[in-house]
């Protein structure tokens, strides 16, 4: 069923699918954090935590579009910004992994992130413990930040391409 104001590419169900997929990627990150992979614990670094906020932003704004179509343009635009935010952070982390000599160990960003009240309330989701330049086991040939870069790029391109369509 088409809703007034929606284009043929982005229906209510497509926004819901994007929202659920974004949350699914976040759940996958939490599983890696809690259970590890190939015997290695995947502790989130400060950039990982900020990328989680990008995934939450995409999920939240796509859900808002699905629930409130009258705010489509605003929420779709904010979802694009969340995807762009995550894209920049994932790109920086991929660069850090390929240039480990540029890392100085404990990131001052970690201290800044870990001081927020939400981190105290939801440490399993938002506490930064890892190093941004740490090379962990690849999953299907890619490091987790490379996967994140791929998915944020996909979200960004899809949302940007469908922003103006009527």
C-alpha cells in the first residue's frame, strides 16, 4: 500500500526494513562484544561506540518516517546525516587499522565517552574499552570497521538517492 507523499522506491515497509537492518547490525556488534569470535573478545573502541550511535540514528529516523509520513523529508534527512556520521567514523577507523603507527594507545575520546551518564546506565552498549587501531580476526574477509564502512556507505547512498524522489 502506497502512502501519500512516499515515492515508489521508499515505502513505509522499506523504511521499516532499513530500521530493522540497522538495529540488526547493532545487535551483531553486541554479540561480537559479548561472545567474541574465534576466541577473541571484540571490545568496542570509542569510534565503535560512536558508530553505534550512527546505527541507532538511522534506525530511529527511518522508524519515525514509517510511523509519521508527514515528517518524511526531515526524518529522511536526519537519517542521511546519521549515515554520513557513521560513514566518516568508519572511514577513520579503517584508516587507523591500516596505519597502526598513528595510534597512541589509549584514546582521549574513550575518557570523554565513558563519562556520560548513559554509559553508566548501559555499559554493555556504550562503554568504550578497545583500541581503535586493534586488528581483530576478519569476518568473511573483512575487519569489523570495514564491514561498518560498507554498510554505512550503503545506507548513505540509498537514503541520499531516494531523498528527492516523489
